[in-house]
C-alpha cells in the first residue's frame, strides 16, 4: 500500500525516466484501461546491466511473471520485486519495443513518437551510453502463444484504475514509455495514458 506517493502523469507517446533508491515502491497505473507501458530498468551502478526478459523467462521458466517473483538483470542480479497486480496477469515479455523500423515493417505511416526513441533519449538525458534496445516488459499488453508456437496479440483487458506494483531491490533507473502504437489494437482502442506513483522508503 502506498500512503503518500508522488504521482507522474504519462500521456500516450511520452516517456519518463526515474532514478530510484533501493526499497522504493513503484505503482504503474492504467487510469482509463487503455494503455500499454513499455518498462525498462537499468542498474544505477552499471551502464551494461539491465532488466532482461530472456533472463527472467529463464529464471522463472514462464513467459508471464507473477506476484512474488523477483525480476533479474542480464547478469541475474535481483532488480525488481513484483508486489501486486490487479489485472488479469497479462504483461507481455516477448515483443520488442515499437520503433521507426517496426512501424515501417508493419506499414504504419506515423513513426514518431516511438518507444525505442523514447528509451534512447532518456538514456542520453541520464548520460548513459547504450547501443542496444533491450526488449521491454510491456505492462498491460496481452499476448498469447498457442500450441503451434504462433504469437497472438489481444486487446488489453485492463480496467480503469488497474495497476502493477513493484519495489526496487537496488538503486535503479526506471524508464516507462506509454506506447502509442495501434498495431494489433494492443491498447484496446486509442492509447489513453498512464500514471507512475513513487513512494520512497
């Protein structure tokens, strides 16, 4: 439970980077139920260690992470504890961030803003020289792998006010990008923005 959080508004297409200390609690809220949030975490003490979806799928042996899981870096360092989830539990760990390249690939004329550019700008703003785009944890995005291995997108089932709550296991740079992509209707209609609530220990 967050008692007196600092609340940051995140409009569709926008990004926020937040330096947080160990034990900071973070709540990512979908106020209107129509927003996927690309989420990254970078270890504050290293420019090469980050939240890795592949390493978490290995650590937890599943594609959908659950309350109680501790999410790890590309070196298996604990970064974030998954404390609470009011949604149906779908938070995609398979898709790459939207980008100029992905919009062109899928025939989308509008390339900006996109989550890859948002990430890279935020890293530059924090003086982090990073040359790859780690696949994000796509909060509220519903993806399903069928028995034939085919990947299917579904519109998010997140309801107004649903949230995910995390706590930092170490000092981190957290980056949240409110994805504006309408490819696959992942946001269940027009993306409507998110809120990021912070409460330090």
